[in-house]
């Protein structure tokens, strides 16, 4: 097979994490999967762009770009121009999520897939807002659309459900899908922190943004639920179909009362079939020690799949981080290559 030519849009923590893995795992990917590639373009809104059809030296990009604050290349090349480069086969994208409009990430997805480029992204907005549209464009153009990293970052979620649980009927999917809120609720329980103090601590550690509404009001978890419902359960729901409640109303007294009952308050996201109808919900719940979600600590995320074949399967792992999210995109690259070559090892 010919070398794949890759482009990266967004050189923040996630984009840098992916480039490091592509550099580090090059020999393994070639020997184990027959996957060879060159990264020919990198584009970042703040740092500019760099392009070399012969392939970029990733170590140089990673060391000189972040340290200098800019990429030594074609600074006026836009992300859309990078997508339009004729020698780019795969577009990786790691830009901020905009769940109201889809933002630039949605337009990146539309343009890349329409241009016949494989598109791999950690941006939750496109598949949450326009899942059916984007899958249709990808299928029409015979390209791969990967977004494994949108759910639990590098911890397998979509891939586990679709590839690891074949022929299974799903009764429910429950999980802790937002590490920030889990961290806050745990601090309220273990350190007797008031809500505002727990939020300030989360912001101080970089877990929550200065505007924390996406986390504490449930929008982040809501988007992840919608993606799983569409992709795993084949249920065409939208964010408006989710019964969403944030954790703003949870008080220290609520947390103490739950503890006195031998329980913990967790922000639980759930997809549950009730008489054949899917119910989607995000919100605080009391869980006891028999529930796997009771034992999820700090910023860890978790999913519990209930099926007719395995009863329950639980997966836990980091739900954020540059290397973790970068690995999710690397997984999608390998999966895309498997589909492309039809060779499984």
C-alpha cells in the first residue's frame, strides 16, 4: 500500500499528543499493520501552518512549534486550505467543541468528508449535532469518519461496544462521562467542600474552564450520550431528547445525607431501554456500593454496558489528556487502515 499522507488541524495538547505517538509508534505500525505514513501538513489557529509534501520532521514541529509559539511555515494557510490539499489522504482534527452551532469543527468534517478525505476527530460537536448527515457523506464518498476519542478519550468505548461485544443486544449504557463533575462531587464528599470551593479547585487544576457550564450543566456528557445512542444503539436522538440536569443544585448537605445512607452522589449519564423506548438522561444520582460507578474516583471516567450476552461489562480509564486522546485518534487511524486494506492481523 502507498504511504498515507496525513494532516493535523489543531496543535494543542491533543494534537501534540497525537503527533508524538505518530513519531513514536511509526516502526510498530509499519511492522504490525503495514501502515506507513507521512505527516505533510499541520495547521493551528494561533501558531500558523506548515506544509511539506515530502513529509514533516515531527520532532522539529513538536519542539520548535510550542517553544516559539508559531510554526515556521505558511502562516496564512487556513484549515480549509489544508483540507483541500490534493496530497492529503487523512485529516486529523482537534479543535474546541461548540455544541450550540457545531462551530468550525462541523465545517471541517463536512468539507473533509465531501472532498473524499478520511476524517478523524476528537471534537464532540459534529457527531452529536449532525451524526446522520456526516455518516451519509462519509458513506457516499467511501471514506472513514472516526471519533472514538469523543467519549472516553483513549479509553475504549465505541470500539469496545461495536467490536468487543458482537451480536449483543444492549439493555442499557450507564456511565460517568465527565471527570470534572466527578472530581468536584468527590471533593465535596471527602473534604467537606462547598460546591463553589470544589469548582474553584477544579478550575485551579485545569479540569474546568473559566466558563464551566459545559461540565457542570451537563452539556459535555449529553453530547457523549447522543453519540453513543446514534453509533452504538442506532437510535437517532439529538441533544434535545436528553433529560439533562447539571450538578449546580447539589449541596454539601445532599452529599452528606447520601454518605449517611452508605451512598455517593454521582453525575450519571444513562441510555436505558424501557418497553422498547430509549430514555436518555444526565444528572446527579445516589449510587450504592454494589454499583460499579460508586467506585469511580477523581477525574476517571467509566461506562457500564448491560447486554443479553455478558450481563454487565465495565470499563474505566482517563477521560482526558493529550496522550490519551491522541491514542484514540491513532486507534481510528489503524481501524481506517484495516478497512482500507481489508487485512486483519
